[in-house]
C-alpha cells in the first residue's frame, strides 16, 4: 500500500476547518471534507477515516491529496468529474482543460481528420466524459464543419452598395424586384404511401422515389410589397429569362421604372437580353457580387418554398408540381 500523504495544519488552517464543524450554514460536502482533513491531520490512515465517516476510502484519499496540494482552496472547489477517472493523468484540472482546448483547436490525430472524446481521452489518459464536458463548456464541436465562400469579385463593394441602396432607399417612381430561377425542381413520387404522424412517432416517407421530370421556377420578389411573380418553364436559357422579364414588365404599371436585382448567371448577360434592355429604358438590371447569393432576397422565398412545399412533397406529374408552385 503506498504511503499516505501527511497533513500538517497550521493554526490559521485549522481554525476555519473546526469552525465548519460547528456551522449550521456549511454545505454537507464541505462539512465532510473538513472532517476528512482534520482526521488526516491526526495521522489516521484513509481506511480508518472512511470507517469513521461511513464513506468510500477512495473519496478520503482524493480530498486528502487535494488538500495536500492546494490547501484550503483545494477542498472549496468540486473536483471535476471524470478528470482522472479511468486514467493516469494527475495534472491540475484547470491546466488540463486548457490543454484539451489547445489540442482540440490546434492539432489533429494522426489517423483522423478530427478528435473524438475517446481518442483525445486516450491520448491524455483521462476519462472521455471529462473531455466531453470541457468541449460543451467551451462550445467545441470537432465533428461538425460549416461552409463558407468568400467573394473574389473585384467590384464587390460597389455592387454591394448598389444592391443594399436599392433595398434601403429605392428610387422614386420605381419598383425593385429580386429575380432568380430555382432550377431542377424534381417531381418526386414515393414508391409507397407514407405513414401519418401519431403520438410517439413522426410521419414517414420512403427513402426511394420515382422521378417524373423536373421544372424550373422563375420568380420576381417585389421588395416593397412581398408579392412574387412566378412562371414555371422547362428550360433555363436566355430565351426563357427574357420572356420572364417581359412578363414582369407587363404586370408593372407603365409609369414606374423597374430595377431588377439578379445574379451573374450567363443568361442574364446574354446579348439578346442586353439588346432588349437598350430598347426598354425603364428596365434596369443590377448584378449582385459573385458568390453572394445571400444578397438576393428572393433566395429567402425559395428557402421557404422548399421547406414548406417541396421537401416533403409528393408529386405524380410535372403538371401537379407546377400547379402546387
């Protein structure tokens, strides 16, 4: 049996411990730890203290050692659960937390792209639950990644100001539309009927499906009223785009100019489109920066459309899909 840590108390250390024994406001945990330390200072072995207090001998050893290293501060704070359970790491918990965060954020395991609680716990010889606790407290989720795209458009700032200016301060006697196409909308029909939702079970859809074709939705969102002008088409060329612009133009009072916010898709810049714009001076195209689709508000409409109609939709024909749209 390894030699037990000897506890020698100064008068200043002994007084608050003895005061804890007679205090009616001290927590049960702190009262128990104070008794452990006082009995240990009398050179009693751990098993004798455990018998006297009717507690586990390992608990006695744990708080005896904590007091020997950190003195009174060591028993005031709870020992983080899992820090040493099942492992051999005896580092200070606060230093161990910092090491876990540093390793997680600044390195990778040799055989994987990211750490798991168990691989990091094995490396540090600690319990994986302690790693998990530190990750939760620090907001670390190594198993997740997020996507990003930085626009490399040399005219990014100029286009950004132009589009945001139209949103916040549109020209007088004009209407602003956000225009885009939601392409390749699939007409999906499930191979078997799904089961309805009921208490204790969510609704179901088969994982496989029948594809009856696709459709393309051209949409123009009026940024002032929220009204959407839409048309479904089978192709996505300059011909269809120009046809849709003409539809929007016909449905807008002649006294108003049209400012259309679009992305940089090639059909939007086709020579036929440019020629038509020269002849129709009241229609103006405004291009968002490349890789900045978030600037086009009609994308938000497409997101709602997908969430509310398309994601769980069952369509038996393209006509049925287009009618729903």
